[in-house]
């Protein structure tokens, strides 16, 4: 049977960054894999970052959009059936940061999917820079997406006192689990705390065999209730020197709403693209060959019209649209 891994984590945790490293290890070790980007949004900007992996031993697939959660679930199931018939060694799934874990477990127990796949590992990425107190919805997502993990991985560890920060994040997660009456509590043995640049073959072997745990909890929110926290801004052409300042203006403008993350790809001056990843205290622009002119803004109580004013002031594409 094909092993299937699920890599979870709330918005901006670092799922795609880890996925790139994990998938590269599997490919280099001779495995034939597929990566399924499973997103509720209409556009998946992370897919552009994964193009470097595409080749004879790595197939990239994507599910995006869907008129509702049931439609999205049908698309997910159909894609898994198509992948199951190809008998990969391993399939890696990266869902949205807003994800209902029931979708994963339910579909894997449905025929014919259940005859092709078995769960390898559920790995949850935790951002070491996570604020001490999130909104109730984000606390729920933090806990529910980690509840069944075989291993937790910390991203963005500080150089100073990483063990102390790891302990604080673990305490935060366990409180979030308690708040949804989860029957599980994590310990340091569940936490994989290591600089990702130093991960070696032995580390990846541990993660590939981390498995998962059955855990129950109260389901406080439905995914459909959370989808309004995402807006898409298409056909954006900004002068390269203006990209970071404009994004910073949006992040700092309280009238735009509470913004957790801005991501996407924008055209660069040389005809390629720049991958955009912006969080509260960090804006990262990195080159990528493939992309499209889109920014995705993720947060709560977002004011799309106010975000429009910042982008339109510098945008040169007359086909600009936001949804």
C-alpha cells in the first residue's frame, strides 16, 4: 500500500518550507512520490515553490476552491483515487492552514481509497514565534490540527534559549488542547526540536515513521465558518522596489483588519517571479521561476476595500481584481 503523510499547521507555520526538505530527502533516497496541495482557496501560491521538485520521481497535484466543504471533499477524494491507481511509494499532503482533520480521516476510510493508502505520519508544524494568545478560532485550529500528530516540529526557532521557547510553545498547545477537551497532552518526547538546516537522513527516517495518534476533541468550528478570513488580489504588477513597502503598509494599517499572513507571487523586473511571504514581524521575498500575479491576505475581520486602496495606488495592471 502507498504511505500517505499529512503535514498540518496553522497559517504561516512553515509547512511548505518543511515539505520541500522532506520531499527532497524522499526523492534523493529513490522513492517515487506525489505531493498534493489541498487548499480551500481559489489560488494556491505555495504550488509555485514546489515546482523545483517536479520530475520523474515527483508528481505535483493541487485541489483548490470548491463551492462548499462537501464539494471540496469530493474533489479531494477524486484526486486520491487518481493517485492511488498510480501506486506511488508515498503521497504527501499539505492542506490549508484552515483545515478540518475529519476530511482526511473520513476519506481514507472510504472504498476504494482505503485499499490503496495507509497513514504513514501526521506531522504538525508549530511556529516558535506564535503569539502567547491567539483568537479563539486560531487557538482551535492550533489544537485540532495537532491533536493526532505523530510528531510536532518547531519552525523559526530563536538562536537564544531555543529549549525555553520550545517549552513555552508546548505549554501553549496543551492549553489549547485542554480548551477543546482533547484527551491528549503532548510532552517533550513528542516534539522534534532541531534546526531544519541540520536535518539528516536519520531525522527524516524518524519523521517518516512517526505514525499518528487517535485523539478526540470538541469540534467548535466548521471550516465553512472560517473561510471568510481569506481574500485574493489578482493581476498585481508593482514596481519591484515598492513590493515590500506596500505589503508593510497593509500589514500595519489597522483599518485593513487583523492580518496573520500575506503570501503569493508577484512579477519581478527580469520576467521571473518573486515569492512573497509576510507575517507580523517578517517580510520575505525570494525568487521563483513559476508564478502568477496574486497576493493572498489571511486574517480576521479583513477590510478588502481598504487593502485595495494600498494595492491600487501602486498597481499598473488595469485588470486588477480582488475577491
